[in-house]
């Protein structure tokens, strides 16, 4: 199984259009096997996961080629 690399970008109709979305410290964007993106919070005592669409309703995905 190969690891897919991607960047999440703000959509064209957003004020930050084309810029990369950064989730913040101790957080990272992950994708499940169905292609759904989540933000994983790696906090020591309260780790959690939230659907990316709950934070950023519209976004563009840029797939990088290894």
C-alpha cells in the first residue's frame, strides 16, 4: 500500500484562495480509506478527530506526485 501525499487548499471563492490550509499546532490532516479527510488532534490527554468539512466546508485537494 503506497502512501498518498496531498495538500488542502482554500477554495477559489475564499479570501485565502489557493493558499494551503494549516490545521494548527499538534494537529494534522489525515484521510481514511474512503477518501474522507479529517483533522486529527494529537493532544496528550484529549486526542480527537473531526471531519475537515466541519471546519472548512469547501476545500480543494492538491495531490503531490512522489
